[in-house]
C-alpha cells in the first residue's frame, strides 16, 4: 500500500497535507514523472512493479493538474473534494449537542484562524482551508529550517488539536459510528 492510500484511511487531515505536498513536488520537478522516477521512486527499495505503479500515479496526477489548469498553483479537484467533505462534517459537528469537545477545540482555534486570515489578507470564510494553509505553511518553514515564532507555535498547537479531532471524527463518520443525534 502506498503512503497516500494508508493516510486516506487513517488520517484524512494528514492525507490532505500530504497531497498538497505531492502537488508542490510535482511542480518542482517540472511535471516530469521520469525525473521523479529517477530521483525518488527508483531508489525507494520497492519492487519494479510497485515503482511502475507509483510512477503511473504521478503520471495520472500530472495529467489531472494539466487538465484542471493547476500546473502552477492551486489544488486538484480530488483534494478540494476532501475539503468539501470535511467542511460538511464540520458544520454538522458544530450543530450537534453531542460534540462539546469538538466545539471547544474549534473555539480555541478560532482566534488564531481569524488572525491568520488577517495577516494573509484573506477574505474568505473557509476556516478549514485557512487551518490547512496555516499547518502546511508552518510545515514548509520547518522543512526549510526557518524559525517559527512562539505565537505561531501556539496557533499551530490549537489548530492542530482542532484538525486532529476533526480527522478522528471523520474516520468515525466514515465508519458509521459517529453519533451526532
């Protein structure tokens, strides 16, 4: 099983962040799956058959990026659909009286979401997208060994707790075990 399949089943939030990373990696490689095959896939220690499946997955994503006009920026519709599913669940969770812990985590994260939106001059009402943008941006800073302020670290902690709870409840909802009534 490949990373994306495992993440999609275990943690939808990590899956989405991973897929955003893959989109950026494909762009950084010039949308050239042969280049990725030589630099990433070939030395992975996987079987030849698995390596070819992995390359085909990249080829399919590259084709989607071209078709959807996402070769320079933006996210594939398959990833946007994940956000839509999470936004729907988020709304249902906020409406449920059986999820006070989720609501508490959301309200603890909300000031940081609003501050992030203001600092980035965002005017959307897409709180979950803002959360994922914050988490992804900080992840990229850490990969570049750039410092993260104490305030940003505090924001990441609150937003991470909120998004982690959402991912856990998504898994329950998908399994049919989430009680919202």
